[in-house]
C-alpha cells in the first residue's frame, strides 16, 4: 500500500497542478473518480494484467469504458498511465488528488460513525458545529456502527471526538482499574 502511494504521488501532484492551472479541479476530481472505478473493476483488471493487449489497445479500451467526454489532457493522462503501467494505482492517485484539492479549498473530511441513522437536520447541525470548531468546511461521511451503543464518534484528520456510549464505558473501565 505504501509503495502504491509512493508511485501515485507524482501523478497526483502533477494532475493537481494541471487542474489548478486550468481551473478544473472539480472536473478532474470527477474524471479521476470515474477512471479509478473503471480501473478497479474485475473485468478491467483482467485486461490490465493481460499480456495480449498492447498499450494502444488497452488505452482505447480503458478510455471507452470511462463514461463521459474527456478532454485531450485527460486522454493523454490515461495514455501516460497505461504506458507506465500505473492504472493499478489510480485509486491512490484519486485519493491524493482529493487531499490536495481539499487542502486548497480549505475542506476537511469527517468520518462520523453513529449507533443509529442520523436525520438530515441533525447532520446539518452537527456539520455546522464541526465547521465552527475546526474553522473550515467539513465534508462528512456518515456510517452506522451499532457497536457504539449510542452517540457518535467523529474523526477529522488525526483528531477524534468520541461521544459514544462505548467510548464512555471504556473510559469508565480505565478509571475504575486505576
């Protein structure tokens, strides 16, 4: 995994610089997402790993599988990835690109785990509170984890806010053991 990130980093940084210069961060984020999904598909993985397909055929097959119109730069990027045997790290390229994009836009990702589904109005209020606390825009991803028993656990970057019943019980257990 770390090796894949190392391989992906120069591609992500170059793509980010290109997208930033062209004022097309959102368009590139969308295309990278589609490309990563296509590259991760099991049928495409078979084609990527096949020695029978030459680079030109694989590039054309890949571009045909990526839905939507692509710019000449995006097609060249796909060709470059095929030529350098880097289609396998497209997910990492996308993730690193999104990190750079979010940092530029002042956005942080928040992973919110809740014991029960969160209503839209409560989520909006929670995200608003998080934006005030972290002084940035928050992009929330919500998951349901019944093991929390109640409450929520929020991870923003390397900071964790554990307001779950499970977390409070664990803290009480530690306090009682001391």
